[in-house]
């Protein structure tokens, strides 16, 4: 499926903003959420999504569709009255503008929904309601076989379960912050989390003219963002201070996230908040 990888590289140029995203897609699989109230709660929250947990390309993907017409990707027509966030519109536009796109579903090897599945946080204004029934009513759905679902956010802070609100069946999932417990190797795609303001295409031309070792730059790594004190992502972001040196590696985080962040405040919060707000 070399063409599938090439197509994902094109789409991920939108997702990551540059042409060096293949490694991000393959490698950014995050650790499972260890802070949910119980293992039972987590299992129950994800059960509606991962019924096809044993899916792999050889068991849940019909390669005969690709052998007939090559690797072609079909995007469902937008349904009247359905809202689509700009971020998802950009992804769909990238697909429709690629050499792999087809407007004929009978020619397609892979199917992508026009229903916006990026933000599945029920508190978000971008949340699409009644997605379960809308997906099931699609006559090409076929239990998700040969479909690819894009998702950035699922569940609600602080637990952020991975329930996207409908059974994805045999569909592949291109998801940010997917846990190692639910990631299906060589089937799902781990993508980086990007903001809704992320540009559709790359920005200005860079300044790199030739490779220089060591690189002629002041900073090697910079990050500024929220430090989740609990919930998914907290283990990773709480460990950032270990690599922060204040010189060429600058990682600034704030504990001020959510209404009750002070209940979970730790010994580093005051110092981190001060550095963050400078």
C-alpha cells in the first residue's frame, strides 16, 4: 500500500504544516490514560468505539477495491445543513485536490466522511450531534470497511475518553493522542494534534540553505502550553521540565487549565505559572 502512504503524506502536509510529517504520523502514539477513575470506566467508555479492536489491514480492508482502479479516495458529498469546521474542510480540500481523489465511489479504494469527526468533545461548539445515526444511514458505510476516520479530540476534560460517539466498526482511525491500548498497529494512523488556526499549507520559505552541524540557531526545542495536572496527556506534559534548560531547550507550561486546577496544584505550579507569564 505504497500509494496509501504517499496519499497520507500529502494530507498530513495539511495536518502538520510541513513535508516532514511521516515520522510524526508513525511515531506519535501517546501513552494510555492512567488517571481514569477505574479500568472498568475506561473499558466501558471505549467499548462503543473499538468493537473492531482486532482489525488489521488483512482482516478489515478489502484490497480488491484497490486492485481494480488503483488507490483512489472518495469524499462523501457534504450533507445539507451539516456544519464543518475549517480544520476539517482543509483536510477534505487537501484530499480533493490530490491526484488520488475520485468523485466516483465505484472507483474508490478508500472512503472519507464529509461529516465532521475532528472534535468529539460534547462541550465543543464544533461537536456534531446524532453522528451515530448519520453515519449508519450512509449506504456506502458497510460497517466502516475501507473507511478512514479523522479525529483530534474525544471525550471531555479531565478524562478525555476515546469515545468518538459512534461505532467506527472496521474503519481505520487517524487520531491524535490515541492510546497504545487502543492503537491498532499497521491499521490506525497516529497524527499530531494541531490547532484550528493551523494554516492549510506551509508558511513562508525557510532560511535553511545547507546542513550545518551543529546547527546555527539559538533554540533547538521550544514549547509553550498548558500542563495538564490530571487526565490524558498529564504524564507527558508533567515531565517536560526534565528537559527544560532555559537556554536552547525552553519548555514553558502553566497549570491554569480548567476551573478547578488549584485543587490539583502541585509544588511546581507557582514557579511554572510565573515563567509562563513572563
